[in-house]
C-alpha cells in the first residue's frame, strides 16, 4: 500500500532544554531558526519557555478572576468578531479579554520579561521593545468561532512593527479551541480586509489564500510562548469543553513606532516593573495611579494599535461601522 506523501503544515517549534529555559539563553542556532520562522511564517512557538509551576500558579489565580468577571466584578469585554455577535449578544463569542493579576506576587519575570521572547522580539523590532498591551484571551465554553481577521484595521507599515506575545497556560489543541492560524499572511495589507476600518478579511481573499496555504490548528504545550506578527490572519475557534482555556496576550511594539497606550498600575509596583524592564531590557508603558481603590479587573479594553505619529489613520475610519465591541 502506498504511503501518503502529504505534509501536514505546522508552525516552527523551538524546543528549549530545561537548562536553556532557566538560564534565559537559547543556543545561537535556535535563535537563528526562531527569527527565520518569524519572518517566513509570521509566527514562531518557543516550547518549554516557562516552568510549569509558574504557569499553574498564574492559571489558578486567573481562573478565580474569570469567575469574578462573569459575576460582574470588573470591566467585562468580549472579543466578538464571530458570525452571531450582532444577534446573540456579547458572550456568545466566548472570547473574554481578561487582565491578568497585576500584583507583585504574580508579575513573574519569566512571564512578563521572558528573556527568550524578549531576545527574539528585540532582534525583529529593534532594541528595548515596548509593552503597551497586557491582557489575555480567556476562551469559555462556546460553539461559536470568530471570523478570520487581522488585529490591525487601519493603514499600517508593511513590515514588522508589533508582536503579540502569547503564553499558553494549559495544553492547547483543536479539542479546546486552538487558534486558527494562516501562516505567511503577515505580509498582506489592509486591501485584503472587507473594508478599511474592519479587522475581518475579505472572503475572496481567504479563498485565494486557502488554495496556496490553508489554515492550521496547532497543538501547543503548556508553558510555551507564541510570538505572532500582529498583522497575521487568525481566528478564535470553538471550545466545546467545560474547561476554560486561558492564553496570556502581551503586545510588544518597536520603540520607533510610538504606540501611545499605557497600562494603569499602582505606584507601589514601580520597583517591580523597573526590575522587569531591566531584567529583559524592555519598556513597559505605564500610567502610575494611586494604590487606593486600584483594581486591575476594572481596566478597560483598548484596541488602539496605532502610532501616535500617524493620527490621520483614525480619521479615515472614524465613520466605519465595525463589529460592536471590537
């Protein structure tokens, strides 16, 4: 019987040894392969990047916060972009945008200043990349999927300027909502969207791309980090299980890009944040606020991924009716 010669597409996975993970230094060849994969596919996975004990501690706390949010204790934002969002309401999409615990005991340098991730990002975007977005994709039980989209909905540079840094807090696969990824689409532009101002990709562009390189639904191990060009096409998928799947989402920007979003943090965390910045040679864009009355779950969602140097991009889309809540 003839053997199938079909090759199953998959992202490049850079597997770290425990020694590499704990030292914060991967081999030169692994760094080479990671950067090559990022520029080729728009995405690379670094496996065994964070110790499981740290991941479990963070996941357990965030699951508690998920329950608090669903009980109305905080600012709730769902990432719609799904077929029925307009008729079935916000939660039907299942993608809850949740702020992780911004407290001293949970600001692990292995997560928020991961040296492996920061090294790759710095080699792509330039020195001292800046964090302007700290949230997570919390996928609740849902039978709905998102429409294929790019996180950018305005005119933008056609080269890397921002990288989504995802941390998997549990094993992820098609059975619990592995993100649909369209590898290699980071080099497309806003002309491939349904219209300027909308994140969704035009159906005819999707079908044309499907014939070249169809989407994938990868398996990614807990403790892995996923570096994704913010322009890459992707879509959230159904989670038919009863288990909540949390994936941390931090967005790094090139320092030259000048994104203006800041994360509100209590003043008491200033030494901790400065330590993270020094640890990985990064900047965390912060708005310092008084400790009294601070609750990270009250932080409002912002999808402002633009540059302060190009305010006119918003003028062009201010009248576009996008999916509510995006």
